[in-house]
C-alpha cells in the first residue's frame, strides 16, 4: 500500500484542496502519513499567488528532493496549475505536476506517476479544466481541532488588476445551498465548533436566485452549538442584507474580512475596483450601526504602480477612519499575466515596504485598543493547543470569535494543573469559558473560569 505526505502551502482555499486530495487518495487505498520519511509520495500543495509564495513552494520541492530522495515528488496546487509546462521543463526534481482543476483525478494521476517511474521517465503534467467546485466529504482536516473551512465558491470574476487568481482558478463558480448546508451539518455532527466560510469573494455566491444572505439563513436553520465566520467579502459587493442574519442568530459572529487594498480613489480605480474611499468608510459605518461590536479585518497593498506619497497618506487617513481590529499590509508583487504587470510609474520595493510598515504601526494601536475592551470580560474560547504545564499552572492557546484561524492573534489560557476539573477541560478542540486578564500586543491573556 503506497503512502503519501502532503506539504501544505498557501491560503485556506488551498488547505481545503489539500484535504480533498487526501480524502480522494485515502478512499482509493493510499495511506496518509504525517511523517515524510515514511512517504512513497510527497505532494507539495503549492501557492502561486505572489512571488514570495512561489519561491516558498519551489524551495519546498528542492528540500523534499534532498531530504527524501527515495520519495516521488509531486507538485500540486496553484503554482502547478499556473506554470505546469514551464516547471516540467525546468525542474527535473519533480516526478509529477498536478493542477487544481479536477481534484478527483489525483488517484488516477498518482498511478501514472507510479507507472512512469518504472519506465524511468516522468509523468506528464495533469492540468484539468476548471469546472464546478471540487467538494465532498473530507476524511481529514489539516487545521486545528474543532475548526473547519467550508469553501462555498471557487474562482473569481472581479478581475482586480493586480490579482492572478482568475488566471489560476478561473471565473467564479458556486456550490449549491443544499450541498453546503449538508456539509456543515456533517461537520457539526462530527464535533466541529467553528465553521469558516471561504471563497475568493463570498459576495459572489449564487445558487439560482439565492445569494449569500439566503445561504446564511439556510445554515441558520441547523441545530447545534457552533459558530459561523464569513471570510473575504469584496467591498464593492458587500450586501448589507446579510447583517439581519447576524442580528437574529448569535452563532453567526460579526467578523468581516473586507480587503480594501487602498484608501486612495485613483489607486482604487486603477486596481479595477468601482468604489471610493468615502463609500468604503460609509460601508463600515453602516455595518457598525447594525452590529456595533463587529470585528473588522482588512488588507492593504502598498507600492501599487502609480501610488504617490499623497496616495499613501490617503490610505493612512482611510485606515484611521475605519479603525479595523486587524489588518494585513503587503508590498505589491508584480505578477505576469495581470493588467497591472504592464502599468507604468512603478514604486521601488523599498518604498512599498516602508509604506506597509507605516500602516502596520498605525494598526498596532487600533488592535491594542479594541482588544483591551475585553479585559475583565468572560469569553468563549476554542482551545487549539497546550503549550506548557508545571506543578501549579498550565498554559494553552485558543481563539475567541474575533480571531480568525492563522491570521489573527490568540488567547493565552491559564489553568490550574492541580484542579482535575480544569485539566479535563483543556483539550484541543474543546470550547471553554475564560476571564480576560490583560492584552499583550496582538494577544489576550486569560484564566479559565
């Protein structure tokens, strides 16, 4: 029985793809291992979004070939999809290249790689047409216990001028409401507490006449103790009608990931977006008017072609107006095939990084202020891992509703190791109550109640 190891890279969408690849393989007789030393196949599930991510994935191939010379190395994911033929010619370290089109073909392709190895030649790249949304029952989740990502759309049709996603994953496609609700029901029944809805743009979800609000209402009809967090909604398409679902069902946590990218109108329009900074500020005001305790996450792209000092200052002013709890600031990465690749007035990388640092400095203050308001309150926490334990006190890490997996801060949970009842509560995947004691940078310090 052949064994396989998956080396995960990239975003949450890629993680769900890796989970599906694993499920397809296990159901067909392959055996999963979390030890690459024992693997017959090592699958590098790559990211191809920006230059640094590409380098990380390519370096992973070299490291796998050097560290595990007897294993067959397969590059899967976005990088494989985007550069299949080029990589086949330039990287003899690879035994196979598998895109992210029809993931159900992975078993068939692995058999080809196996057969090719017997002939002392490599398997040709497998890049299948982008059709539908690959989904199904996952036999394995790669995240922390108690949490899962549920992909509701695939691809993107927004065509932001800087973004390669449409080139890699194609135009937007949606799953059916019925299929999504059934998957969430199955996950909740299996013990999952946190459901994170993902897609390149959740606002683009469409199942017949049903949009995102209708989907959320159908999810709301499910019974059980769980929370739902939507991730990534394009600011031009954010429909305020979803807010009523959050008001009516507290299991829908008011956490919104809205990537504004810039606060300067000229840059916003150059990015092929239709809104303005003023409209975006109004959007946040409208959301807070309905859900005053909402947690806002956003991202900014600095150094976009044509971004002047004045434009950078406008983005800083915009950040100060919307006051997010969290934001990511990234220097622009020039990606071939995108419209912005040929834009003039490019900004030096050093300047872009400096502007990103300036935004991060501003954001630090807002994160601290908004987290500090929880000091003295009781919060529900999903335990992720135990990090330390001695005769008197144990330490564990977890997250509250206003902290999304991987990207935000965490909650340090202190508990008494001589209290059997407390020790029994502290287990990855369990939900506990804590009292928040202090704010330490992007994290909170707490004690088990």
